[in-house]
């Protein structure tokens, strides 16, 4: 969602001065991603078959720890009077087994408590949660009945930006495919097996329908299946969610709810989901694969950290233009100088940029290499390292755009390094003189 908004729609809107053109470009982006999901649905079962569960769930855990859990956690501590109280209510029930009176769901109790604290704080002029009677009144202005209409014409008008769109649509379509595949694996680990091809194909078809109806955001297989299941969600939950989204959208109720319920009261639910996804990676895989799971997390940490720095730099430059009078033609130079100065402060921005590029694929490959090395299956570890070299060469890993760079690859040093690692692991696979450790789990070396 953030990628299509800030990498495709915003730049094209700024360049053309027409937000409708930016929207049309977003629709084309989803159009191509939909077909990648549909086609990839026939390939994904084979990828799942050869990839260790620790790698699939490890890279998904990386997404959950960073892009799902961190923002809700930060929001909770920005308004702890609401966030921590609501989190305690959820924690006590969903992890501690506490039942609330008359079987009221913990999520509903948390939201009610958050609303009570937020609106009650207004009586004392504290304004916790940012809610107000005026804001609620303004929200009712958008209340009404609106039926979505097809936007096929806008989809095809956006093809004029095809060259710009394909640079990111292809790699991120593959990332979405891998994440959807990981979510199917997560559901299976939670006890529910679904046919991969049908799930991913349906995901692509629904995304395509949404695109033709004007939705510039790709649909996704549920992330957090174990969390929803633990809360009691079943197939009826999905049906009810779909119906509610339709009603809330068609009648313009969403803005009313946002003015009525403090967002920080809902944040703990997302943190809970992130906690379960992260925990599942360790709980449903062999203990000895834990180091490989941690390895699969690291690219996501890098990607998340880079996003924070990029956002901060962007905000700082905008502020410098408004307050400090920074000339528009100097913005690029200042940004380059600021990034170049970061290593002197201990921030290895270039390392974050390289390691975090294509984080979901990178996490999967690194996790798989880690698992197969632990299992001493060096031939398979070599195969994944070689796959890493190829993916890196074309920019699917450790790069933000597909290409071949100057002919040596998008990130040639990293691609070459993966190839060397693949050769080394293949050499180990063919060697008969490697001593075998009988330790079941990796142990720390004793202090001397």
C-alpha cells in the first residue's frame, strides 16, 4: 500500500499536477500485480515444497515484528493511558484465558474501555485519543449512500506510465506472491491447510476486480491467521468482515467510527497479531532451526529502519524548505550530504539499503540457507545461495528495481558474494572429510 502510494501515485501526481493520473497509474500497478499473483499461484506449491517452514515463517515473522507490530506498539506508548490499558485487557484474555462478563469479546471490551477513557478525558481538558464532538459532527457530513462504479477507463489511461510502473510492479508483485505463500504456510502451521494455487489465484482475481472498480491497492491473503483463529474467528469471520466493509464503505460510516473510537484502542489488537505470527515461527519449527529464523528476520529490520530514516529525511527537508528557506534545487544535494554523514554517527544507511532491499525474498533465502546448513544438507543450501545470486543480480533481492545495472547486475558485489557462498557450500556437500557434530541444538561456546 505504501509502495504504490509513495513510489507510483505520489511522484506521478506531482509530475503531472493531476491526482487522477496518479490514481490511474496506481490502478495499472495493481493490474499487473494481479496477473503475477494468478500466474504465480501455479508455481507457489513447488516453492513451498522445497523451502523449509522455518524460512517461510521466519521471513513472515520479520514482517510481523517490524511492519505490523512496531507502529501499534509506538502508538500505545504515545498515549499509554489508553494504549496500555487496552493492551492489558486483550493480553489478559487472549493470552491469560480471562473471561469477561457475559462472554463479551476482549476486543470489544478493549475498544469500549478506550472510548470511555478518551471521551472521559475531554471532561478534564486532556483530549486523550484526539477525539472531539466537533470532529464527530464533521464526520457525519460524509454519511450517505454511495455505490462504487467501474473505473476501466482509468485503468487503461494509466498505461502511458507503463515504463515507470513495471520497474516496481514486477518485483513487488513477486514479493506479494511470496508473502501470500507464507501466509498459506502460516495457516497450515496453525492447523488449517488450504490449496496454495486456488488461494493465490483467487487473491489475484479479486485484486483484478478491485482494480477495475477503482482500487489502487493490491488485496492480500490474511496475515495473522493464527491470531484470528485464536480469537475464535472461522469462515464466518471472513464473511462478516466482507459484509461489514461493504456496508461501512457504501454508507460512509468509516469516518464516523474513526471520530468515535480512538485508533490507539485498536492498536493493541494489531500488536497481538504480530506477537502471534512472530511466535508461530519458533513454535511450529524444530528448536534447532531458531537461529535460521532470526537470520530471516534481519532483512526486515533493515528495511524498517531504512523506512524510518527516509521518512525522517523527507520531513526534515520539507521543514527546511518551509522554515529555513532551503532552495528546491538544493534539496537533492542536501539529502545526499545527509546520508553520506550518517556513518559518522554510527548509522550504516547503505547497509540498511542493500540488506533491506526485497526483504521478504531475502529473508526467505537466508532462512533457507540457515536451515539447510544446520541440517548439514549443504547441496540444498548451495542451491538457495545460487538462487540468491540470481535474484540479486536482477534486483529482486537487495535492490528496489528490476534490471541488470550496468550489465554486472543491480548489486554486483552482493550477487557475486552469493555465488561464492554457493560454490563453497557445494564444495562442502561433495567433501567426505567434514567432521560431524552430534549436538542436537547449536550451543554457545563456553567462556575461557
